[in-house]
C-alpha cells in the first residue's frame, strides 16, 4: 500500500516525535534552570551541570546511534512488505548496545576527576562535576535502552508511544527537581546539585520501565535474545559505526566549545551552558520533522517510491522552516525573560545576552541541516552523514573556533563557529540528496 504524503500524515508523526525528541534536552534544561537558581554556589553548580551535561550528551549520542540504524532498517523492510525477516534484530541490537554502555560506564567511573580536569574544570566546580556525574551516569544505560525502543517504534511508523514515554519522564523530572533540589521545610533538607542528579536518574528509570512494557504489550517485537544472528545485524553494526564516527565529530565540536568557554571563566561557561541548552532544545523541537523524514523516507525507499521521496523532502522542509521562524520570533520577543529563567546572576546574563541573537538567527539553517540529516538516516546513508560531519567539524568549526580564540572574539567566536558548522552540514546534505535521488526520479 502506497504511503500518503500530506500535511496530516507528516504531522501525525512529526508532532509526537517533537514532544518525544525534546525529552532529553528538557531534562538538561530543567536541571540548568533550577540549578542556576540554587541559593548556595549557584554559579559553580550551573557550570558543573553544563560541563557534565555536555559530557553525558556526548556518551549518549555516540552509543545512541543504534536507534537510527534500527529505525532505518525496520522502516525499509516495512515499506518492502518483509517485516518478518527482521523481527529478531531489535533484541540482538539492544543487547549489544547495553553491553557496550555498561563497559563504558564502568570505565569512566574510575577516572571521573581526570575526565573533568581535561575539560578545564577546577576547584569547587570540579568537585561539583564529580558528585553530579557520579549519580547521573547510572542513567546512561537506561537512556540508551529507551532510545533503542523509540527507534523500534519509529521504524513501525509510530511516534505516539515514544511521546508518552517522553512526557512522563519530563514531567516526573521537573517535579522531582523542585522537590529534591530545594527540599521541603521541616521534612528534609535541600540536596541542591545532587538532588538534580537524583531527579534525572529516577525519571530515566521510569522511562525505561514504560518503554519495556509498551514494547511488550503494543508490538509483536520480542526482546528475547534469539539465534542465529539476524542477517541484517552486520549492516546495522556498520551503519551504527558510521554514525558512531559522526557522533564523535559532532561531540568534538560540542566538547571543544565547552572547554573553550570554561577556559574563558565562570561567567562564560554559565552563559554558554544556557545558550547551548536553548540551542539543543530548539534543535530537538525542529527535529520532529527530521523524525518524520527519517520514518517515512525509509519506508518510501523500501517501496522504491522516489517521487514520494521528493514530495516528502519539500513538505517537511516547508513545515520545519515555518516552525523555526516561529521560534525565531519568540526568541526575539522574549529575549531577556528567557535568560532570567536560567539564572539570576547578572554577570552570566549580561554575557549570555551578547550571543543569544546568534543562536536565534541560526535556527532556519539548523532546520535544513536537521531535516535532511533525518532523511539521510532513514535512507541508510550513514557513510555520507559521517563524511559531512567530519568535514564540517574539522574544516569548518575547529578552524573558526581557534581563529576566534586567536583574535579574542571570546564567546562570539564559539557561536560563529557553530553557525559555520551548520551551514556546511545543511548545504552538503541538500546537494547530495539532489545528486543521488534526482536521476532516479527522472529515470522512474
């Protein structure tokens, strides 16, 4: 049956995917906003939350790439009408992913101090990084399990259940944040930064339980490990490895930005923490349409419907740009109130306001990059995504970042580097999509 490509079908996938997609940044953004207002060592706590959050995001994004590979393979087999051939694949992929995550988790907990010293944390900020990370890191395998289950649902063209999981996790995290960070007078003392870490961990545990139950009850996919090895596991591993390298390049940019901002001083890393959380939040907000492109693109490729593929690309870019323009407008209207949500520290806010306009103006270009990034994942074009990120990071972001440092551009240099990074990513993906699939459309 030919998939319908219209406003209704795209938004039935994109809107729930948007809600689901903002779960992880919302967890970090809640921590940032609440931690930034802690009455004791608020600035140091905010800096520590930003440094640890960036490092954990790097770990999650690197190993979380299996989600996109699972989604791409399942959606392509669904489009080709051969879903039964890959029913044993998800359990094998999840088992492999969780095993790797536990190995990495256990290897980092013995060198926590050295990790954050490499990121230029020192003194009280370093101590807060260690205590915060030592709690939050145990949520790492739980988050990867949830990501993998969300990938299965996406491959089955279902973004509703991932949305439910995300809503419950986000609401629970916000409630627990207020409760544990600030405490209840006469009942228990405030836990401050450690309370934020426990809130995130507990929310991640509930999300993992929900994901397991929904997959068990709502699909025919089994999580029981069965042999022989599925014939698509090799392709899934290769796709995941390409995305792994891509994620390393991506996180090189994010971690270098944190390192340089930390080196500038506490007010700069505080301001950068607010800016990057808003950037990530808006990225995942726009990413709902990238998810629709990912989910529907794989199915259309499986069905060899190249006309539908081009129609899909045009429509999701249009809808994504409309969303990004609304975000741009809201960003400028609430320019100062947005900063006040995260911190009351005057030095941090003044620094943040000097670069916030760059974050806002970059949103439309981010949309183009994210939407085509999602499409390429659904199409299984992981090798090209890898190469694009390597070029954008090491020939775009890194040279501009260090040029800005040499010229004394301060935080401006970091965010100009991010802008150049996204222009290269978006431009390269649009070019390759037209080069590769336009001839197939014309020949069809």
